């Protein structure tokens, strides 16, 4: 050990300085103690750094999961009709293109239905848009209840809906279309009263070689207009599905008999 002396300057009172004697003892570290102390400091620092890195990684993982969940939620919202909670037009046509590509590759049958509620404006004008929204929601749930898991129903806009029927030939598609038409006609809502009834017109088209999603939709949509023009509340086959110049009208009573 070695003693040392030093003076520390300090203020006694304003304007005056005084010297304060300080005494101490220097204790030399044992041989190797400096290396040991340095190693301890290094290990402690490394442990702190590793802990900080682990915490940072955990925080990043949590943020990534939240960001991914938000992205998935936003994507789902962008593909879903906010009122009926079924696929919207964008989602429906994306799926339609994928379905057509798949069934065309394996030469499988496929039918598309385009469905429009009859005189829906009268319901909105008479009962209000709140009741009209209830009708649209009821229609969407009714359609879903009548379809297979492999089928797809979407709201194309307003009171128009689309139904995709993969692995379905035209005769089978007609049976499905008529079942849907009848199910819609059976809808009852107290808000509508005794005078207003829900019904729909349906156009059906079967996929033909070389057709894309736009071609198939236009065929079914043209058949839908045929159903509207010939009295509503009926199913009409697209001309492209029968080879006839005009879509064939299918009366409700004759389908499936």
C-alpha cells in the first residue's frame, strides 16, 4: 500500500478560496486481477447486449405479427362486400378467372349464374333503404344455404349477385338455378308487408371452349336480361350454352321435372 496526499480547492464563502487536505491509500491489485476484472466487465456487457438483442427481436416479432394481421384484415375487407359479408365484385371475378383456368385445363364443366332481384327499387322506395339492406342480407344468406362449399356466391353490385358452380353441367346448373329462384321467392320479411314480394331473375351460362371470365359473364348477363324482358322471376339459358340465336326460357314448373 502507498499513501498519498493532495489538496482539493473549495469555496469557503463568496470571494474566498481554501485548500482542503485529502489523504488516501493506494492498494495495488493482485497479479491477474486486472485481467479478471476486465473479463467480468466484458461478460457483463455481452450479457446485457444479448438480452437487449433478444428483447428487440421479440418486439420486432410482435410488431410483424400485428402488421401481418392488419394486412390480412385489410385484404379481407377489400375483397368482401361490407353489407352482406360475401365476396364483392372484385373478389368474385378474381375467383372466376381462377376457376375457369382450372376447369379448362382438365376439360371440366362449369356454370355461371347471374341473378338480379326483381323490382327492388319499389322495396327501397316503399319501405326505405334499411329494409332494402335487410332484403339483400337475407338473399345472400339464402343463396349460401342452398349451395355447396365448392360453389361461390358474390354480390356484383346493387341487387345483382353471381353464383359460380364448378364441376356442374348445364342440366344440373338449371336445377340449382331453379332451386335458388324458388328459395328467393319464399323469403318473407314483416317489414315488406303483404303486397311486396321478393323474387329474382336468373341468367345461366355454361362454359364453352375458348371462353374467358368476361365472355362467360356477358353470356349469363345477356340471359338475365332475357329473363327480365320475358316477365321476370324465371331462369333463362344463355344462347352460347344452347347454340340457339336466342336464349331459351326455362319456366319454373319445367325445371327439374
